[in-house]
């Protein structure tokens, strides 16, 4: 919430609990609270891992249409992901290259 407010959202602090509950219920992870996401198998499908990171992390703030409308180079995706983390996206350092690789492969620049 603090990140959203710092980016311009106008929310009274007394409304935080209600809004957070709503967002978690309607847009949060599909797994029950406290349950860990399954780790990708060693040598597993990096596209699957990248897609899962995209779905679990990026959709916390926006829908996937915003992502699929972008067609960027790998360097541009890297820059965008870094800026999203700076704005509060919850992305582990180890997941950044997996996500960037997936985005660059799935949504390359249009020719």
C-alpha cells in the first residue's frame, strides 16, 4: 500500500486493512497463505519458471495485458524489471534473470 500511495494512489490510512484484504482475496496468490510455491525442478523448463514468476509477481500490481502489449529487447526488459523492483515489486534477485529471459523470448520487439 505504501508503494502505491508513493506512486500517487490516494488512500486514507484507515482504509488500508479493507483494501489489502480485498486485493489479497481477489488478486493474491491462488495458494493458501503460508503454503510455499513449488520450486521448479532442476534443469526444468525455464519458460515455465519465467511464466510462473510473471504470473505470481507482476500481476500483483497490474494485469498481463500490460505486459503482453510490450515488445522490448532483452536489455529493455531488464531495465523495466529493475525499475519495477525499485517501485516495490517483490522479486528475488535469483528470479530476475529467469523473468527477463522469459519476457525477452515471449514478447520480443516487433519487426
